[in-house]
């Protein structure tokens, strides 16, 4: 007989048959040894009692196994359909409880994976929608310029103007693609930030180098106060990118002849970098949304930009254990405070 194919019901019948045969064999042996029918009856009754106890025990175990298997299958069905969480059994410290507890943990992991996949899918759809919206305008402008140059006789001076406009739209597309690549790499974890203890002075100097020319064109006075010895744990390349994005916005939205003041001070746990400008300011109702990807206020749509700089800045700083605060008043300027962990 193949034991692997033996069902529980057949096993119970087989066990019962063997026990009956054993009872008969014992009674026969007692009778042959004693020739006393009373002794045989006592032995028979005792064996019958033991047999009934065994049958009752096997039936109880079988009933519990059937109930547990039914509950187990029901919970598995509910978990797969996502309709409900598995119920906890009241049999603490039992085998059933241990299996059910691990079943609950499995369900939680499944739900976390499901929610994570759903979130990633929603983010991907949002990203695709954002990219489509952002590239639509420059591509339409490029098509219009190209068709104009191909279909019409355009004087050399006018051609130069069209080509300059075309170059501007290409630069905008290139900037958009670079920003999107940086964002996607940060969000997907392709790029890992290499944080180490190093001076904030050098990181800030790199960021300031990218905005001084534009600030000079608008005659904006840039003042910097930063101790050379002040250290923080950060990635120099990406942190300078975050600071540059904030400084670049300060230059864009500060009128000609304005002022930008950068000050750095060390706190017990953080290094605080304040970037204050005398620009147009941000209304209180929009201060919570300016860090969203591609968000731009209606009042600044005439200023170059795609609304991704502050989003990138917040992501970079947050990934390093820091945070950004903003204080602003319309018409009086804004102050962005970047906090980097000291150690």
C-alpha cells in the first residue's frame, strides 16, 4: 500500500480494524492462558474502553483538522480577493494560532506589495501625463517655426530670429529632459546619495557659481555669510543642485536691483542655510503646494521655468534626513531655510 496516497478516512478505518484485531488477539491469549471467562470479559471491556477513547480522540482531531482546513482555505480565498483581513483565532500558543499568525503576516505583506504597485502605477501615469503636458508647447512651437521656414520665403534677418527662437525651445526641451532624468533617478533609487562629513562652504560656493551671472545681469546684490569651518553630512553634488534650484528661483522672481542674502549657521543637530530674497513673494495659500512637481502659480507663467526645481530640492534634502521650510509675504520676498544634519 502506498502510504503517500492513503487518505485520512482510510487511515482511520485501517487503524480501527487493527485495534479490533488486537483486542480479539489479546482476549484469545488471556483465555488460552487462564481458561477464565471472567478475566476475558474484564480484559475485553478494558480494551473496548481504550478503543472507544482512541476512536473519540481520532474523531476529535479529525474534526479540528477539518474545521481548521476549511477556515484556512476560506481565509486564503478572502486574502486573494482582498475582501477582508484574516481573523485571529482564540487558541493562543496553539499550532493553529501560529499558522494563522503567519497567515496574517503574509496578508499584510501582500497588501503592502499591492499598495506599493498601485502607487507606483499611479505615479507613473502622473509622470507620463506631466511629461506630455510639458513637452506639448515647445514641440508645437518647433513645428510651427520649422513649417514657416520650409513653406515661406523668409529674409535672412527673419531666419536668424526664427532660428534663435528654435534654439530657445530646444534648450527648454533639453532642460526638461535633464530635470526629468534627475527626478526619475532619485525617485527610483538609481542614484544613491553619497553622504559624508564635509564643509558646507564649498557646496554653497558651487551652487552660487551657477546664478551669479544672471544675478549680475539683473543687478541683484548677492550677500553671503558662511563660516568656512562649518561641516554637515551631505552629498556635495546633489546638495549643491538643491541649493542652486532655490537660488535660481530667487534670481528669477526678484526684480532688477533687488537683493539676495544667504546666511549659514550651525545648530546642535542641523546646519541651517537661509536663502532670503526681496522678490515677489508667495501667498500663504500656495506655500504648501510650491514643492509639488510641475507646480507653478498663474502669476509667474511669463517667467522661464517648468516648476520642478523646488520639487527636486525638497527630494534631495529629504533623502539626506533634512528638510526645507519657507516663510514668505507677497510683495516683500521669501526666505527658504534648508536644514542639513550635522552628523
